[in-house]
């Protein structure tokens, strides 16, 4: 990961990415008169992976949908460049927990990507240039061999890597991952996180990840935000958050400094 400098006003200097900081300020979401989120504040710097953890129903997925603009919210969403000036809305990539589609459909991985770049029906022949472009996109996530496979024939891990490649086309400023490895076997889970880690170092991606896998969060996240009671109650390093009494009580487990240190070394 490229080095970044921070001053006391949380400005970022010496950064090569187009977007330096995403600021979620006093976010609130109310739907059908039911308050789901209130006073949510979170800053994500480029190149950092921030994990959202918390009990079911804490509002983690709702927060990502609000950031995406899919649901209305109060508060502000501010994007700052390296010079600390506001910029327009950046490119946001999104990998959902699952993709709802007809698994019997003949739609291939190539069709999925080509449809996003063309006005032509997916059954038209693809040019060599299009095929090469898609292959290069898939190569970033070690999935170029899946280009001709039907979406419905992919394993859970393969599909999530394809969706990750799709979310990175074009390379976003902010990448949102909503439990992207739910239901995936251990080898697929490790491959996904290793791929994400490589990509964020390469592109200085700002990433917000929702995950219930505390081992993976401890190994890969720079910061952890514990969501509970409609807001973010605790935010800090994995060591700080997992050692907090509220977090220990919520998840029923404790994390020692030795455990966290070993987990991070295992993933580096």
C-alpha cells in the first residue's frame, strides 16, 4: 500500500488516488416511520479497509444502501480529494451478498460484462476487443478462465469473484462489500479476501466491508466499526474494537493482542 500522511485535521497528503477521504456525517435513515439509523459518522481514507460488524438488524446493509443512494437518508456524504477540497460524486463499486437471477439462464460471464458496455442484445457476437477487455477485467480477480461459463454454473466463490471484477469496472474510488463471502467455503473465502487485499494496495481503494467473520476482519481490516442501537458505537483498530467490553459481550468471545497479531501476520 502506498504511504499516506495524516495531519491533526484528518487531511491526507502525499496520496496518489483521486479520492482521498469519504466522510459519512450524521447519517440517519427512517422508513415507514421506523428509525433504522441515527447519528452515524464514519471517515474512510483511501487505501483503507473499514469493516462494519454488529448484531443482525443493526443497520449495516442499510448504511451501504444509503451510501449508494438507493434509499433516502439525512446527514451528509462528502468526498474529499487529496487537497482536502470537495469533489463530485465518485465512482462507487458494489458487491452484494448474493445476486438474484435465473440460474437456468444461458447468460454467460462474458454476456454480463458486454451488456454493461453495449446497447446491443447479449446474444450478438462479441468482438475480439470486447472479449479481451473482459478477460483483462477478470484476470484482476483470478477469474479469466470463467469468461465463457454460464453464471448459473458458477460456484459461490466463483460468482463472487466475477461480481468483484464487475464492481471494479471501471476502477471505483469507493468499494462497498456487503457480506460478499456468505456461504462460500474456506478456500474460496481466503482467495476472495486475498484478492481484495491485493487490489486495494494496487489501486489505493477505499473499502467498506460488512462481515460476520471476525477472524477475517481481524486479519484484513485497518479499522473496525461496531454498529449497534442504530448507530456506530465504537470505531478503531481491530485490537481496540475486539477488546472492547461491549463487543465481547455481543459476540461472546474475547480477542487477545497475541491472537490479533498472529491473525494479521497470517494474512500478510
